[in-house]
C-alpha cells in the first residue's frame, strides 16, 4: 500500500479504537490519520502541528489523498488544536520526548475530561510520562515495545482511571514488565551495557554519582533475572 506506516506507527494505529474521533498531535506528515481514514477505521481526525513546514506537508498529503473533509489539518500548539465541539475521543502523541508529551498534556489538561483514550509513544523519559498519567487521573491499559531502525520504542495506552504504580512500574512499565518479551530484555540489556560503561567513566572518589548508577544497574539486573 502507498505510504505504508512504519512498524512503530502501525503499532500505534492498532491501539486506536474503531470509529474514534482522533486528534494526532505532532502530525508532521499526517501519516497516522491518513492511514486510519484510508482503511475506514475512523471517519474523522485532526492532524495538529505546531511547526509550519511539517504542517504544510500534512496539508499537502491530506489534499493529495482527497481527504480534506475527513482530516482537518490545524496549525496549533498541542491540545489547542481541538475544541470541545470537535468531540475528540482519542488523542495520539508520538515521536517526542516523554517530558514534552507530559508538558503538552499538562498545558491542555482541562480539555482531557472528554477523552476516552491516550495513545502515547515517547522516545525517552517514559517514567516521567507514566508519573504524569498516574498523577492526573489516567490508568495504563496496555503497553507495547517495538524495535525498529536500531531503536526501542515504547507505546503507552492510557484511559481515565486510578493507577498505583511503583517506582519499578514507572521505569519499566507494568505491562512490559509482566510480559518481559525478548525485545524488552534486549532493550534493558542494552541499557545495562550503557550504564556499566558510564560507571567505568566515573572516578572512584565520586561516590554519590557512582551510587546512583549502581542503583540503576541493580534495578535492571533484578528485572532481567
Ligand atoms: C519527530 S516528529 C514525530 C511525527 C509523528 N508523530 C511520528 O511519530 O512519526 C514530532 C513532531 O511533533 C511536532 N510538535 C512538537 N511539539 C509540538 C506541539 N507542542 N504541538 C504540536 N506539534 C508539536 C514537531 O513539529 C514534529 O513535527
């Protein structure tokens, strides 16, 4: 199929419920909304983009596909891309740092009451994003780890509800931990290598820095046992 999604975005697409009204924040080419609408999985989406270049690419792609009625491309910062009257039910925010995703949600949190599901794909700082979700009335309902182009990506799916996550859950992800897949193990083996390398670079007298690294290393070893 033309414009086939990456494995990462396909995994995100699989978590968007049928007939959702989707806001995709940071939709630089509108790939995700285009794919979902073309496959008749959803009938309406907003592709929100804050930077003009990517916004233009999204506009062009949607126009070329003849889908301007189904996909509204809007130049806007984060959740400012939608109004309550749009009846958005699902928000996806992918391919950004976990802290930026949390900041985007925080800045528009008064608009989250009507949202049934968040599908988030942070590139890093997943623990900070899980903390934000837990502190703001969202519970995790699914997680997935994808390996593509030499990178590990986590997808976090959250819905309104109460969550109690331990420090270990926040770092590793409760569903990912329980599943403990081969990709999950490979990611944390890789992290372990990086942390051991970092530890070797820290001089013996920097006790506090070494202790911090050692704690992180121990936590990973426990999980990989
Ligand atoms: C690395 S791209 C990821 C694109 C796509 N979501 C994906 O996962 O492949 C991140 C996009 O998010 C946009 N972006 C960053 N902060 C944003 C914000 N606050 N509101 C809307 N878009 C934002 C950037 O301009 C960029 O086009």
